[in-house]
């Protein structure tokens, strides 16, 4: 289907990507307007969306102050050509400005036994890296946490607004993972494991 779309675009003279994709300009950041407020109860919104099980990651970066990171379940793959991933972060996050300054990040995908690590990175204001071993990711130098089953090393490609969150698109520079290891899952406010 993708090949058909490319053939069509070429037939009508539309430009197609032949090299690196230029990032979009930075969006204007603004407060959420009254007409954008949620028409449903926030508690009900969380309860219903809590039925969607997701994996759990820790997004890390290294800036002039040292390592930074936060627990993130809103992560997904976005594009194969070029290789892009996406995560969402609250506009109120104190870690996001540090990741933005670094211009790069590593997504550390957590394994089933790493719920404690997730809790440590979910706390605001604490020394999240206390006792946590890590090494520089190969392409960006962002912290690659020891023992994670998979990781994705990225540079920031684009940032979009999305209500009270920012949508961060990363271009994958390199990635890796082990063949084994069950994922850490988050469902209805609790951690769990995948069972076939």
C-alpha cells in the first residue's frame, strides 16, 4: 500500500522524501483555553482510559547538570521510514526542559521486575539516579539504564502541543534489546505482567 501511495505521488509530481526529513518548526506554547477544557469528568476520563494496558518506559537525557529522567507510559513507535518514535510529557514536567536542552533522549523499556525502578523515576524532585547504574547510550550519551530489556536512542525531531501535554517525536539513531524478558505493564493503576 505504501508503494502504491509513493507511485501516485510521483505520478502527480508531488515531492517525495529522498533524504533526511527536516524537523517541523517549534510550536507556539500556550495555555489551554476554556473552550478546550474536557467536557467529561477527569476522574471518569482516567477510569475509562485506564482499561488500556500499556508498557512502561523511563525516558532519560544528559544535560549540563547531569542525568535526568522520568517514568513514561505514553510511548509508541510512530514511523518506519524514517524511524521515529513518540512520547507524551506533561507541560508541567520539570524534567522535560532538561531533555529539550539536551536535544536527545534514550527510551528505556522496563522489564516485568522493574516496577521499583519505575516508582523511583515517577517521584518529582528526588535524586532519581541514586543507586541506579547506567552507561551512555551509543549515539547520544543519554543514560542507558542497566538491566532494561530494550532501549531506543533518539534525537528530538519535533515537538507538538497536545492540550496539557507535549507530543515529542524522536528520530531513532540506534537501538537494542535482548531476546528475553517479559515487559512491565500498567493497567488500571497497577503494574502487571504479560501472560500468553
